[in-house]
C-alpha cells in the first residue's frame, strides 16, 4: 500500500491551495501561451511553442505529484497528542548542555518544516533523537557537526 503522509490541517490546506492555484490559474495560462505560439505559424521551428509545451509538461507533473500527496495525506489531530513524551506536533524546549543555550522546536511533518520559525521535520536528526523522550531526560544527538548533549526542559502542544 502507498505511504501515508501526516500533515497538520494547516499544512493540508496549503497543499490544496497550491493545487487549486496550479489547476485554475497556471494551467489555463500555459494553454493560452501554447495557443498564442501555435498561431505564429510553423511549429517545427517555433521555440516559443516548444518552451510552452515543456512548461505544460512540467506543470502537469507537479499537479500530479501534489494530487498524490493530497490523496495520501492524513490530518494529525493536535488535541489527541500526548505531552508526556516527545511526539510529532509537540513543542519541545531543550537545552544544549555544552553551551547552555535553550531552544524550542515544534516537530512537524517534512512538508511543513521551516527552521526559521522553529519547525523541524520529524525525520531530522534532532527530532529523531528526541522522539519518545520525557522532560528531564538527557540525550546525546548525533548531528553532522558531531554529538550534542541536550536536556529536555519542557514538552507542550
């Protein structure tokens, strides 16, 4: 069976909005470009037509991929997420034991990760090292730059 992709309600809505944009705005726009290029004559030497057809192919591939993602998506219900240990959708406050810096991250599906706003993918090394741990646990997480010791300070939604 196909893989399930877990998303938040907000993440699913973004995917649907993007799909709607591609289907209802981008697709008709490319169709118009193809029609305009076709009206210019000989298609065998028409670079504009070739470029528009290639763009159409890329767009259709992107639409197909998004449709597949939306079909496989399952919405995670934040109200049913337990905060006794670290799980997806939890916000985790951790302290780097080597330099005493405190960080807070929310563990989210890969499609919603945005490090700048503190959302890290559940598949990232830090998230993988935190999953299943409880407040007060000390964990050593292997990252590309080495091993970092962390202490879990708080878990919330």
